[in-house]
C-alpha cells in the first residue's frame, strides 16, 4: 500500500497519531488541534528548527528509521550547546505519494525512538506531499541559564573543550561510503548518532564561564573555525579530540591523518566550548561527575584562524546543502 | 545566477540574513546561532508548525512571493483560532539548486512582508536543498487565556459564529483555475490571504464562552464538519457566512450555489467558533468593537453531522495532501 492510495487524513489519524505524546500537564490543546499550548518549564525558552532531506542523511548503512533518528538527534543537539533541556518536538514532513505506508511508518518509528530516548514529548506537526522527502524538526526547550552561550563569545585566553568522540564520520568522508560500509566500527558509530544531554546541563550550571559554545553537526573543523571567525579570535589546537581507537590504527598514529579524520566529519554532535580559564576546573569537574567524554584540545589566541600544532597546514571541508562537500579553508 | 552556483553559506549570510529580525529584548542568541532564546510574553506559550510544498499553493496568479505570503499566513492563522498572539517565526525551507537567486529572494521577501504585516519577528531557520521546494513555518505565540479553545469542545446549544468572507476560493475550486484567473475579484481576494489577528484577541478575552474554535484553512465545510465530528455533536446551519458580493451575482441568489462556493474553498483563514449562548452577546460586541467581519450562521445540535437549512443535501470537499481534492461527505 502506498501513501498515494490512502489519504493524508487516514495516514495522520491511523498511523501518525499513535506516535504522538499526550498533552503536557496544564495544557489544553492536543493533536489534531493546529497548535499546542504549554506553561514554560524554566524562565527562558529556547527554540530551534532543523530540517533535512531524507536523501542527504541516508548513508548506505542507514535504514529510513536510522535517517529519521539522525535528523531528530541533530535537532536535539542544537539545544545541548545552548544550555537548554529539549522538551517538546513538532515535526513537519514531506513524503512521496509513491512511498509505502510501511516505509513512512519506519520514519515515524525512528523519530519516536529518538524522542523517547531524549525524553522529548512529540506534540504535533504537519504532513505534506513531496517528490523529494524531507523532515523538519522544531524543538522547544527550556534553560535556567540567564545567558545561553552564543557561538560568538570566545575570548583570548579561553580554553577549548570538545565533548564527544571523533573519526568515524571523518573516515567515511575521507575514504568514501563504499569503503566505510565495510568497517564495522564506522557503521556502528554513525548509524544512529547520540547526543549527550548532560552536556547541556553542565553548560547551564556554568553559563558564566562558557563564553561560547556550538554543536558539531557539520564537522569539528568547521565548528572550530566558525567559533573563531564569529568571535573574531584565533584558535590554537594542541591535541586531537577523543578519537575512536580504530582511528589510531587506520592512521598508524600519524598526526596529519588523525586530524584529517577528526576535523572533517559531521553529525558527531559533540559540543565545542570556549571556557574561561578561571571557570575551567569547575566545568571539567562537572563533566567528570556526569562521565561525559571530553578533551581539552587547545586555547583561544589573538590571531585569526585555526592553527593546529604539529601540522604545516590544515584542510577543512564542510557539507554545503547547495554545493555538496566544499573546501572551507 | 542559480542557488547551486552559490553556496548555502553565502545564500544564508548574503541573502537570508538581511530578512531576519534582531533578537528580542532580554534574548542572547541570534542567527546564525542554531537556536533562539526568549522570555515568554504571557503565561501560556502556543506553538504551531505549518508546512507546504510551494507548488501546492502556487495558484496560477500567485508569484513566488505571494505563495510564500500564503504559507506564512496559514501558520499565523493557527494561532488566532487558539486565542494566541503570534510573536516569533522560524522558517525551514528546501529550495532547488536550479532555482535562481532572484526567485529564492522573492520567496524570502514574501515571507518577510507577511511577518512584518502580522507583527511577527522572524528569528531564524534552516536552509536545505530540495528538488520539490517546500517551506515549513514554526510560529511561537503567547496567550493570556487560561484555556485556549480546542476544536473538540462544541456543546449542544452553542451558537456558531464564522469570521471572514467566503466564496472566492470556492469559485476557483468549482469553476477551475483557468476560469477563476479571469475574475478580478477572485484573483484579488485570493492572491495574498489575510489573517485578522484581532479575532485571536477576542477569543482570548472570551475564552470561557468560546467552547471550540478552528481556523478555516481547508474549506469552511470541512472545518464545520471537523468541529462537529471531534466534538461529537451536530451543526445546524441556518444562513451562509459573509460572501463576496460577486458570489450573489454568480449564483443568481440560488442557495445551493451560494453554499457550494462558501463551503468548498480553502485558505480563507476566518475562524469558526462555537460560542456559549450566555456569552454570545459579549463575543459579538467585542468583534463589533474591532470591526471584525463575521456572521452568526447557526447552532450546535445533538444529532451528528452537518445540516444546512434549505438544502436537500450538502457536498463537502477538502484538499488532501496525498489524494488531492476528495469528497468528504
């Protein structure tokens, strides 16, 4: 059975409706009402919108459900970097009329599994027809931080802390998807990316010392450069972030190779923070107390750009929605 | 110049950025940060997401800017029916790499004109590539109403009030787009649909007496039936809503024709309310004091379905994203 053979109305009422969470406490509106109402859960509300064509996240080893999970994770990740606890999700999507109902349902399942994992209530959305299927995820979160860190606040002398583990998506970018599909460690570590919500809590607790922060969705190198550029500072990187152990084997320990795989990936969903020197000890203690994976990789310098110690030059690529993989520096 | 020839990054920074509003007072995050933060403007927050493929709202007489305006109006309309004042907009979109930069810019202009008209601040969004261009609009609004009306609260004895004016889109549906394109009154009244924000204020002021409410986006007939069905009541319609004067000429005053054009349109963005009898006087006084266009069209009855006085039977169509125009009853 294809979507075009059942109506949008029966898809929404018969399939989509069962994945939606009930309304929050003290709320009155509920799907299929065209909006949701809620009482804020913290003084400051944070909203993000993250969309993607399904094709662009559909790695050869990802099912439709895996692709949907990845899009949901990307949306959640934007909150973590901004000290926000994601709470509610709204999903609009465009599905092809010749898509099977089973395939559409596996997309809903992937989204639902991700939202459940992250403790996010899926409240509503909108269904459309599209020959080039897409998903747009709006996440509403809340933060107790008086000042959520922007990407542009890094100051000279700040220490650069990078959470998460790198190199798997970098391997896929460097060696191509065919080669990557044969590497179990790459497939396992990229099939369903995981966002660590505890990092958001640590940032909220330390918002005064986290001068800048940004999540790693388009590659670590791009994220570092973007923080440097928008903060009008430079970054000196003294050591790689945490890497999968297989990366050391693949690279035979060579620094240039380690950095290439670390910096040019995407969807790792760690967070890059520029932390005030005086607040660093407390930030690291809080990350340790939550068992968050991180590495102190360098510091903010006065000169512009990105300098990686031990390398003559650094190539950074990023994924561009219109232009594909492009050289960034 | 086509989008595929410039990068997403230069499109965002060189074109999109200039349409975005600055951050709200007391906010810290600002585009290109991946999220926006704000302090709620009223006790209750209301969020809606409304998306559309551009092709599906691109009437022959609509420019790309008109189509974008229409999608923005549809998103704003969901708030009005729920007693909410729309405040912030987030737009994700998928644009085709072979779309010209000028065409993409006219879409942004149409969105911006609509948001400016409605007093909504456009805070951020996300750009993607799509062979079948689409726009998804998330609107955050606020309401002082303790209980925003759902579509399912209509009770026997309630009076049905319909705001807005009807028949132009109904004409286009009944006679086809080629014929409609020759009628100046149809073109002028459907090119850029207008949402009346004051209706939202009246509902917020009278939330205790407005037992149910829903905006008219998929046709008035469908909206009436949907309120009846989800409230588990029937509706008796005794007179048509306000109609464009040309509808009377086209129909030669025949009741069946008047109702056909009134009930089977779409995108009129009026609101259907089921109002408590005892609160009716106050609701109508408030609508009058704002000069809102409305008509009292009938009342809620105990039997199911929709009965239109003076007609033997009623045909209701609705637009279905997967199945096209379908007969609803």
